């Protein structure tokens, strides 16, 4: 099945998160995609974020993925060179970003794996804010009707540093997503706009995308809502530094 490849990413500056990561084998990638795709269909979630243990079972999983970043404790060595360090996947996560295929039925959403297109899937070490376990109350989302963990996953994965520049790939078929999923994302965005319960610092801990003020974050989220729900023509561009 052919998949559309249009994206505005090539027109944007390279975005850098705290880690450069990869799966260490084709099998590790295939397993992650199989498990995440099954989860996405079962839970009607385009952006599953799953612990390594849920994807690969118990164990250290040192052969599944690699992450390299700059040491936050000592970023520069005594000789002036950059001090790179390897990330720990003991608490690692697999981030998945899917979008509905154009064969999905309107009003029903993707019904099988063939009706989910993969935008990206990647491993990442655990950060200070774990999207899998952070309480909704910590984000001010615990009493918002229609909002659940799927909205946190949308923010952390689809709007996170590794996929936010691929948002243009989602717009064309977002209307074919499960109706309750669309309602969840829409209600969450509206709530963050109205109540501003997530500060720029907390947003960065969740997504690794920096905003220098609450107003700029709110403007961006308003543009995301307009892009996905109101047919706004230009893909919103998040700041890169």
C-alpha cells in the first residue's frame, strides 16, 4: 500500500532533542512496531508510548536500542571536548506516531493494522516527566471531560521533538481517526488554551520542545487546533531552540 510522503520537515532547521537514538536491529524495530500497532488499535490511540518491558518483556534490553547524548553532569571534558554519554533504557520508552490511512472509514477510524500508517517510531530514555505514568492531575487534566492518557501521548509523541515537524503528515487524514480520539485531542487542546495548566518548563520536560513564554506556547497550541480541526492551511512550526 502506497503512503503519502509530503512533509514540511525538509524546509525546517534540524531539531535537536537531548538524545540521538536508534533501534539496534531490524527485529527490535519490527517488534516495537507490532506491539505498538496492536496497542494503538486496541486503545484507539494514534500515539502509543510504551515501556520497554511492555514491548520486549523483562530484562536489560541492552541489545535493543542505543541513545547517545551530552552528559548533563559534565558536558565538557577537561580537554575541552564534548562529553558524550550513553542513555539508559532500563526505564526506556518506545514512542510511536501513527496516522489513519486514507482507507479508514469516516466515523469509525482505523479497523486494522493496514489502516494505520506509521509516521515514526523511536526509542528514548526516560526523562523527568514520564508520559506513561505522570498523573493527569500534574498536567491539570484530571477533571477535563473527554480527556485521558491519549492526550498526554499526543502531546509527548506527536508534538514531541522527534515528530513535531511531521505534523503535516497527519492533517490530511486526521478526520479519519476514531471519533472519541479526535474528541480527546480537541478537548485537551482547548483546555490547555483556556486554563494554561502546563507551563513552558513542564511542556519542555514532556516534549523537549522549548517555548520561552506561556503566551507563545498558547499561540502554538491554538495553531495546532486550527490546523487539525479547522483546516488551517499552514503547518504550525514549533521553536527549535
